[in-house]
C-alpha cells in the first residue's frame, strides 16, 4: 500500500503541472475547436479537470501512506 501511495504522490504533481500548463498556454494561436466551442475553452476545461485530478491523486497518495504507517 505504501508503494501505491508513493506512486500516487509522484503522479499527483504531474497532473497538477499539466493542468496548469493547459490553463496558461493551451489553445493559444490555434484555430478550430468542437463546433461553437473555441480551442481555448476546450483547453481551459481540460486544464481544470487535470488540476482537480492531480490534487485528488496527491491527496489519495498521502492518505494511502498515512494508512499504511498508522496500521
């Protein structure tokens, strides 16, 4: 369980970093999109989703390690 927690703690910041990158740089100077939704809005939605996912994964990794150490 501790190994899984450590892996989650390593992957959490990766998700947060990709989310921040998608929010800051994603969709700039690009044409297109999904119908009426512009490319920038698609990247903003994906960035928020990745940011939340990274934080949740980081939290679950900490919970897994704390559960292993306390049990």
